[in-house]
C-alpha cells in the first residue's frame, strides 16, 4: 500500500510507539521503508542559559537509544531518525525530505484545550502533503 512511511513516536508513549510501528509494517509495500522518528523540541534561550551546554545533544543521543530499543522490541525493520525543533514542523519536514507517502502519528482523544492550542497530530494533518493516519489512543 505504501512505499515509505514516517512513524512519529513520542518517547513518553512507548507503548503507543510499538503499536503504531506494527501498524506501519502491516501497511508497507514489499521493499518499502519505515522511518521511526522522534523529535526533540528546542529549549527556549531563556531556559537554555541555566542548562548544561550539551544537554540537547545528550537528549538526542538518549532518544536515539530508546527509539532503537523500541524498534527492536517491536520486531519491525525501521530506520531510526531523531529530529529537532517544533514537532509538527519536523515531522512534516522529514516526510517531505524522505518523499514519504504516509505519516503515522498517535494521538489522544482531543479535549477542550486542543481547540485553543492544537495538538501536534492536528498540525500534521492540516499541513502534510501526503496521507496521514492518526491512531487514536484512549487516555
């Protein structure tokens, strides 16, 4: 069905990540590629002043290790990629740069706050140039 799938995984929801990796594998064409993506958000400069200089690099390294472990546990062949910046923008950028034809994101059932702030999944759905599968998760 799809030849290149970006699977956006928040490491705070490892159990969701395993589920959506397996879903991606079930939707992948033979010879296709899955890219497991985690995005580390930038630290605002007024906060970064108080933090160790290499903190973002350390978080990105730890994120890569956790995501590689998750991919191994899920038993899915996937390339691991760690992005940096605003999550929705980084997910869309990764999809465009890889020529993905599907993005899979997990999302909780929206609540009142999403109507004012907007969830990452909402932004990805609105702005992605390829298909987006939102896997709804019960809270």
